[in-house]
């Protein structure tokens, strides 16, 4: 049961990180356009996946969060906004989301969840 709580805490942290990334264009004054759009879309996807993981656990949600976190991490170079505050925000949040997803995947590989019924 302790591992399940650790996984839930990772999902809550990802929800908060997704929300921060979503609101970061307004919080940090990013330029309008692809930088802000990327932050909004990526943050929203991270938050939605975290909510889905909190509602009903599935391993595929953690894999998606890992992929989206890695996208946030590399997007400054792919989209060409290096050397900005937006880059720092994307890299830090992307790294944190990817790390949390990897930790959850590792936790689940150590103790896979079992569906049981209690009478």
C-alpha cells in the first residue's frame, strides 16, 4: 500500500507541474506564439494524464507522462527558443515530470499492482 501512496504523490506532483507549465506564459511573460502554445498544450497534456492516473491507475499513463516530460525537456531546442526564461521553465518541468514518471514506472516494476477484492 505504501508504494501506491508514493505513486499517487508522483501523480499529484505531475498535476501541479502541468498546471505550472500551463500557466507559465502568464506567470513569466513568455512571447506569444509557439513558445506559449507549447507551454499551454504540454502543460495541459501533463495535467490531464496526471488526473487520469489519479482516477484509475494504468501503466500506459506513466509512459505517456515520460514521453511528454521528455518533449518539454527537448522542445526549446526543437522549437528554437534557447536562452530564454521559457527554456528554463520547460527544461526544469520536463525533467521533473520525466523523472517522476520514471520513478513511478520503477515503483510499479518492483511491486506490480494487483486487483483484489476484499469481502
